């Protein structure tokens, strides 16, 4: 073989080796950028109910209706709760009046009345004491009986007790109510205020309000039904968030980093992907679920992913199968 032929042969060998090596690295790079996963759409569902019991008066929406946060969905008969609120307000006002009375003390007119009562009792005592002393003199002369003397003494003692009671009452009115009584009255007022607040909240809770945007899945009862607090009235799928549940093997776990952007394809939109962001990667491995059909994952340990769909719409339904591409399909 000549030098020229040997050079051509060496060139061909080098070119072939370069092609093989380049092809290998190209395959590896394509493998990295075309990671494909399969998953299913998850939509959060919430059961709506009244926080109070009563007779269902009306429902404003039916199955399939789109609702917006703040929409009125239904109402209970509120008449019993209006009555309860009025009663609570009446009790509160009465308790408040008692508190104000204790804090301000007795009126000057009331004190003056007790003063007059003290003067009256003082006069009665003076009369009873004078009469008793006269009876004592008569008894010493044996003009009256011992029973008459005892009766006069008893009347004098009763008048003295009445005077002392009137003086104690005057002292109480002059000093006002004790601090312990005022504190107890404040406690009763706070309880009455709390009862009014609870009655107002109960009345408000006779109206069922949509907590967020969504679609009504089921309507479980009809107007006229007597329901308990917490009984399910509607089941609603929430518009946001919508996510995809998928699984990745350990060998590709490095690709599934929270915050990574992915493209999500459905069979109904093969050329118009949704866009998502990996939000959660399970720290615990598990055996591949039965609904994952990828042949090389069926017997592997995998890690669960939650991918938040950034541009979800009504076409994404609970359980819908999707295909996730990590880079080049976006």
C-alpha cells in the first residue's frame, strides 16, 4: 500500500471514530433535552356547606355553573336568627345599663332619700327610747307589768336596729358600688357583647358565599330541606390552582428541580401546549403507580412531582392524561 492510500485509510478511520464519538455525545445531549414524563391533571375540589343549621330557603346555582369568589350560592331561612340577634341585643342593652349604673354610682336624689330615712329612723328610736325609760320608772313603782316593760324594750331595740340598717344603707349609697361589683358587671357586659357578635355571625352564615372561582360539580340538596351545620350542599372544582401529578426516576431526578419550566401536552391539543412549573418534588421514593405506562418505569422506584399549570383553562379536567416535555418541546 502506497503512502497516499495509507493516508486515505487513516483519514477514513479517524473520521469514522469522530463520527461515532460525536454521535454518542449528540445522543446523550438529545436524551437530556428530550426528557418526557407522563402524568395526570389534578384539580382541587371543595365541599361547601352552611356553618349553621336551618331550613334551606333557596339555591342560586346548579351543577355545571361557573362561580366567582363572593357569589351568593344559597340561603337558609333567617327569621330564627334575626329573632336571636334581637334578643341578644336586648340583653346586652340591659346589662350595659346596669354597668353604667354601677360605674356612675347612686343619684343625689337617691342619697337624699336615704338621708331622710335615717332621720326618720332616728326620730323613731328617740321616741322608743323615751317610752322605754318611762316604762322603766313605772315598773319600779309597780304600776305596769313586766310584760309591758319587755315590750317597750323590744320596740326600742327594733328601732335601734332599723336606724343602724338605714345608716349602713346611706354609707353604701354615699361610697357607691364596690369595685368587685363593677368588675362583675363588666364581665356580664363582655359576655353580652360576645353573644351579640355570635348572633350577628350566625345570621351572616345563613347565606352561602363562594370562597373562590370554580365550577359546580354536584348539588346535593334542594330548597325546603332541614339541614345540619356542615351538611354538604355543593361540590366545587376550583379554577386555581390546577396541577399535574407525574413521576420521575432517580436517574432523571436532577432534571426535576423546583422552578423548572416544562411544556404540557394533551391529546386534544397536540400542537398547543400548556406551560407549567415544577413546584414540588417528593423527598420519598415510591414504587411506580399502576397508571404510569412508561415501560422503563413500571418496576422502578420513582419520585412524585407536582407541576403547577401556569395557563390552565377549562379544557383541563380532573384525571386527564398529559405528556410533559422538559425543554426542546416547549
